[in-house]
């Protein structure tokens, strides 16, 4: 594991904010106790005692209501941190998934769903005119190819999703690289590796031609060769000899589970791996690692909240839900 950076005094103010916010994050024990509550209304009442209460709205009852509340909760905190960050790339990374939802909607002629961040109103408007000339260079060629209604995606709508997945992952790595932070670089590559495996794994299970994914997902350095190898292997068990390191160990362990459990458990275990990787950043007084680690903690918190609220509203067994709770940052 790479050492934390030192002497990053310009990060002092935002890290001071985070030292306060960390005390408001929900712990693993909190989520386990929440998962033990049987009645959905009691779960929602318990959440009124957390920082989530500031974002609650009267009459919230459906999953859609609560999903929006949680999204607003996470977005607001990360966006406030962005204002205090000397380098906004570290917070942009954790808002990037919202940007790509908005981008996909723009490509399909729909209005944005989330607050606009990297892709501003003017950037999204360029999509309508099929002229994304001011988009970041790292994604511009791919976006140009699919914002034309007569582009390659007209033959198969799935191509749009593949291109956007590849652009998102490439953009993610590019933002992290701009921070020049070895620990965050290693952490982000672990995350992108695990996400690439899930994308291809789901595609193989759905019966898609992986060569199409290789064509439209790449380039994503340093994973071009690995993706090429995986896309050339149609026998899932043979992937075990290709996926490297601890992520490969997790993948092989999950492959022995029932088919329905394989991917969810892989995502849970790799999430826990990523959380443990950055937990020691709480010891850092000043630096981008402290900001990135906290934002990841918010990401995990949002997942656990959505898991439990959705599960309780749909009457899923408590034991099943508790088994899927992810390790938290605090």
C-alpha cells in the first residue's frame, strides 16, 4: 500500500471540515441494527435521528422518494466539499456517475436528472447539436461517435451503454491521475478493475458478444490487455487464470457461490476491499487522500441506506439484507 502524501497544507481547510463530518457517518453496527428492525415505518423513523433528516421531505413513502432523498444527501455534502477543495478532481470523481446519467439522458433527448457538475448546461446542449467539441479530450472521440443519431449505436442501442461505461471509467482514471497521488491512483485502479469485471461478467451472463464490448469499451489503460483477454474467453471459469491479484482471489471465491449470489457478493467483497484500503487515510491531517476516503465512505453509506430501505419496503428477510451490508468507513 502506498504511503499517504505529506506537507499538503492547502488541503488543511477542507480536511478540517471532514474531521467534523466523519463523526456524522453511520457505522457498520448502526446498519446491522437497522437491518434487524422488521417494520419499514420503524426503519424510516430511526433514520430521522441521523443527518439524513435534514434532507427528508413530508410524505416520503415510496422507494423513489427515498432514493432521491439519499442522492440529494450525498450530492449536497460532496458538492460543499468541492467548494473548499484546492483540486476539485477528487470530488468530481464521486459526482461523476450523476454526470453520466445526465449525459445519457441528453443523448436520448431527455432533461437532466441530477444537478449538473462537470457536464454543464452548455456541454449537455452541445449533445443536441451533435457537436461535443469542448468535452474532455479523454472521452471526446467516443462521445462524438454516439451523439450523432446516425452513429454506430443506431444499429444496436446497447452500444450507447457500452461507450458510456468505457468513457466513465476512462474519465474516472483521468481525474484521479491529475491529483498525482499514488495511493489514490492504486485505489482507483482497483475500483476500475472490479467494475470492468462486473460489466463483462453481466454481459457474458446475458449472452452478449464480448467482442462488441472490447471494441466499444476500450481504451482504458492499464486494462486494455486484460479486457482483451477476458473478451476472448467465453468459458467463465477460465477467467480465473487471467484476473490478477486479490481481485482475482475474490472473483474465484465468489464463483463457487450460487449463480444469483456471485456478482452481488463480488461487488460487496471488492467494496469492502476498497474501504479497508483507504481507512488509514483518516490519520492524515491534510491531503487529497482524506477527502477521497471520506467521499468513498459517503458512497458506501448511500449504498447501505438504499439496500435497507428498498429491502424493507419490499419485505425482504432481515437476514438477507444484513448479509449484504457493506463495510463502512467508520
